[in-house]
């Protein structure tokens, strides 16, 4: 909810009215993230399939359901939502020809020397530590599943940012699984607790 903010003495002097203070609406940001992924043709299940692809060799019993759950958890993070909204917005603007030159041409053509798309995606990968980084590099090279579609330039839409974002979400979810499986294992073998573990 936005609340009006009192004008500063200078604004009052100039006869300026009360301003609407900016306040963040987290629910709106979360909803916009989900809705933009959907509008750009990305299903949560497709990201979960990438997670399964990345993790099944380490955890043979891993289910699609667990992968979907971990993707959902990654999408709850604000850093992730910020990156998704920023990247998709740039893709959409480039598609509509609304960016300024030469950025417009660079993003539209997914210019090889423009690496800001990967850098933005790293803010997603970093949420769950450096394990995600290896996976991110791996899927970026292999481009399995949905990433192959996103990289097909003949299809029309601009996905310069979205391909890295999707790969990064899958990598972060994989990393989250690896951390959680380790904790589960430690509980199973009843490792003695370190002081301050609780
Ligand atoms: Mg890219």
C-alpha cells in the first residue's frame, strides 16, 4: 500500500502536493515473476526437468515432484525475482525495438561479446552458493531441454536473457537439492551436533 508522504519545506513553499511514497509490494513482485515466465512460454515443469537432468546421476531416487518443489523455493527468493523481471523486460523491449542503439541491436541479435545476460543470471546462481556455478556452466554449454528451444533464433522471440535465467534457476534449484540432501544424510547417520547447530 502506498501512503502519502508529507511534502518537504521546499516543496511546501512551491505549493507542491503530498507525494505518494514508494513502498515495495513483495506479493506483487512474486506474482509478476510467475506471470512473466508463463507469458514468455516457460513452464515450471520444464525448469524442473533440467534440475532432474542435472541431479539424477547423484540422486537416483530424485523425483520430478521434488524438483518442482525446489524450483518453486528458488522462485520465492527476491534476488531471483529481481533478475527474472529485469531480464525478461529487456528481452521484451528488444523484441519490440524499444531499446536505444546500439544496445537494441546487441540484445536483439544476442551478440556474442555482450555478456550481461550471463552476469545477471549469476545473481540467481549465487543465492545457493558456488555449487550452482558448475551446473550453470554445464547447462549453458549443453543446452538441454527447454534451453534448446530458447536458443533457437529461427523461432522469432528474443530470449537473450531468458535462456540464462532459466538455466540459472535450474542450477540454483540443483544446488539447493545438494545442500538439503547433505543435511538429510547427516541426520540419518546422526552426526554429533556441533555447538550452535540448532
Ligand atoms: Mg543469453
